[in-house]
C-alpha cells in the first residue's frame, strides 16, 4: 500500500472532498527512523503524529 492510499484511508470524512484530502496529504512529511530507534516514550507529549508502514 502506498503512502497516499494509507493517508486517504485515515482521512475519511463526509465533508472532505478529494482535493482537500490531497492538500492534507501534501502537508505530510516522510521521516525515516533507524530500527529500534525510540520515537516517543510512553506518556511523553508530541506535536506530531506518526503513521507507520
């Protein structure tokens, strides 16, 4: 499944048309992490969210 398909499945809302979903997708940034790298510790606050492949 490609990243665009994954994000389209996340942003399913009756008031979002395809153009709006595409804008949201373009605002995302792909980030890579090393295997076993800690991204966020339990209880820690974040200003982002993560979608794992």
